[in-house]
C-alpha cells in the first residue's frame, strides 16, 4: 500500500495483499450463496487501492454482480460540512468524537497544515516532508457537533446509495 496513509508511523502494519485476498474470498463466498449486490463502506483511506484492486478483479469474474464502495470523506453531499481536511484532521477527529469521544486523545491533537504533494517516491520521503505525526491539517478543530452532522449526513447518503444499488 503506497497511499499517503501508509506512512511508516510506529505500529502501522502493511497488510495490503492480505486485505485484497480477504475481500476477494469473502465476496466470492457470498456470491456462491446467491448474493449479487455488494456495498462496502470504507473507513480508511489506505484501503481505497486494495478495494479497487479487489473489485476490479471480481467485476470480471463474478457475473451479474454490482459493486459499490463508499468512503464517507469522499461523499460529494458532505462538501458543505466537510472540506476533506486531511488525515486525522478536523473531520476525522470530529467523526470519532461523535462515535466514541473516549477514543480521542486530545493531548495528541495538533496542527500540521502542509501541502500534500501530488506524487512522492517513497513512504520515508512522504513522512519526512508531509507529516511527522500522521496528522494532516488541524485536528484541534475537531468537535462532537461537527461529528454528529457528518455522521448523520453520511448515513443519509449511504442509505440513498444502497437504495440506488437495490433499484439498479
């Protein structure tokens, strides 16, 4: 996984091929039991590439199937509430504060507003030039209230997407 969220932060594990194979096996098993519509809610930016890889392959092998993957922070309908304010930034911290405030260690919240490059060569370079903490943007701006709005709006959009998948 070479996406920005795979920075060599202490404790981070790289399981990209494991995730790809798991998703393919899981989905193929469901397909064998008659499922044809698949809706995956993604919760981590580092999973986008493995999800695409898995479902690109499966779309060619599992006939009469539809795949939908949604990442809340990329939902167009949330743009008014959320400007995709970076990894562990305002939006992500707010969402976690709403879900379970005890998970947010406020003493670690910080501001690292940096320009995210369009490309980079290695994770070591990305970490050195983008972020030392894994935070991109201002995590101190997170709030329970914003998290509640983001969560409820995300659920509403996801339900619309699910309905669209069922009806198409």
